[in-house]
């Protein structure tokens, strides 16, 4: 079995070379590549910090860091080919990324179990819900990676949050928000729909540690401040704030028993 720290260093070098291989004189593509390059570094760091918070072994902390490093490898080819990060208009970027990774010689240095967990986490990091599994540790890694990704995506999207343009939100999206459910991104029709989606994500965050940081950085308040006034929406926001208060006060525990 490979030394995990040495493997992480090698993968860091590989990922850096892979990302910079997409650099271009096309300013639109280049800006997108740089955004995802920074996101990659942030998710890697968050994955490690969250794994340490959860008390995982040194081996598993490094594996979580590898997952963060590699989770969005498909984004670079996706935007270069399609000029969009919308999976529905291009390809599922998690599946595209795994096509790049599955035959990588460096990953053969991981144990078979570690590769399976890596594959499961990456392929489920962008899905509406994690695929059913009886593997408790594989599920933990998938939850951890989804949280790390969401925490940084709120940072990425924050500059684009703006007051309502008057388009309002779709009734179906409001219903889903009130029910604390996730939604089908392909049904987004307005900018206010997009803001509601980002509030719905909060119900899919797995760990108190993650929610505490999302709330503390002001992402939730900024989104809410940019939504139109609506009585039903206000009720949903109250429910969300109560939920966040309870979840942020909870203690994160990992139990494989």
C-alpha cells in the first residue's frame, strides 16, 4: 500500500499540471478554469479540516483530502468542451471526472477499498441524493465530500447574489422549500429560483461543523436579504432558521457500529 502523504503530494502535482493544461487565451474559458482551480484547492483543505474534526484516522484524513482534490476533475474538460458548468446542458461532471481518473496509474497505489470509497464519493458529490449503500464508511466519505463542496460553493456564488430582479420564484420551488426537500435543478426558471435552491441545500448539509461555517460567514443572511417578500416564503425562512439553530448546536459524531 502506498504511503498516503507521498501519494497526496504526487496527486497534487498531477492535478496542478492537469488543471493548468486547460489554460487558454480565451478569456471566458480561462476565467472558469481559474475559478475551478481555486475551488479545488479550497475543497481539498475543507475536506481535511472536516475529516480531522470528525476524528478520522490519519489515513482516512488524507484519503478525504485526496477526494477533495480530485472531486471536480471533470469540470475542466466540461467547460472547455461545452462552455457551461450546467450538467444538464453538457455531461455529468462527476461521471466525466471518473472517466479521467479510473485508469490513472497513481490511483492503483490505493487499496481496492480506498479506490471504491473514492469512486463512490466523487460520483455522488453532485447528485440530488447519495445513492443507497450499506457501506457506512463509504457513506461517511460521500457526506463529507458533499459538505466540503457545498461550503466552498457558497463562497464561489456569493459575489453573484443580487436583489430580486422581479422574476419571482416558481410555485413548485417554493413548495419544495417549505417541505425542506431538494429540487430538480433542470426546473430552475428564474434568478430567485436559484436563490431558493441554495437555501434548500442547507437541508442537505450533513454536519453541524459545516452549517456553523455557512451561517457564520453570512451566506444564508445574504441570500435571504435578496429574495422578494412573500408570506409563505417568510414561514419557510423561519422554519429554516429554527432548523439551522438546532443543527448548529448539535454535536457531530461518527459511529460505524
